[in-house]
C-alpha cells in the first residue's frame, strides 16, 4: 500500500468509526480498488455497507475478505459483527473466537474480540434453538398398536392389512 493509499485508508477508518458513512464508503472503495487482494479494507468496506443497508453487497464483500484472509483479525472481527447483526450467532461466535486467537495477547484488538465474543455468547444463551427431533420411541401408541385385525403376512406378500 502506497503512503497516499495508506492515508486514504486511515481517513476512511476514522470516518467509519465516527459513522460518517458518506465519507468512509468512497474512501474505502478507493482503497479496495487499489489493493484488491488485501482483506482488511474489504472487511471494513463491508461494515460500511451493512450500516448503509446494502446487505447483499456487504455479505459478498465479507465472504471475499474471509476467503482472502481467513486467519486475519479484521475480516474475522468484522465478519463476526456482520453475523451478529444478521442473527447468525454460531458464525459470529466462530469469527470472534478466531479474531481473539489471532490478536496479540493483551492488545486492544484482543479486548474488542473478547467483548464481542462474550456478547455473542450472551445472546446465544437467551435465544431459542430450533431443531427437529424424532418422536420418542416409547410413546404410547407409536410402537404398541393393537395387533387386532392385522394379518401375520406383510401386504407385499399377498396378506391383508385389515
């Protein structure tokens, strides 16, 4: 990244932190255009887009950022934030945990990842898990139907099923 692009990036990040999206978004787009293989600016651009309501673009950008930098702090932290906003608490927890693993121990980045991981876990503990469950096999009437009227031969063999 050239010094000029680095300054655009820094200015874009400051604007994003201040939620000045009209300033941050074009600056970050410019940085991404200049460094398309760098996952960090792409992750921050996705963050700007999700705040702006551009959910599809944000998801695509975040997917690419995580593909380019699966072990990088920014894509994992920002990916976790996106997952948290979209209600995917399992994915958010995975991304925050990964961000915590790659952040330098004791750093502000580690503290941010730890705080967001705790929030994702808190929300998950209060959410309702939906899953399919097979019927309980001992349920009366399920297995122990009356044998009256049933033939000893299966229907396929010519027996009656009455």
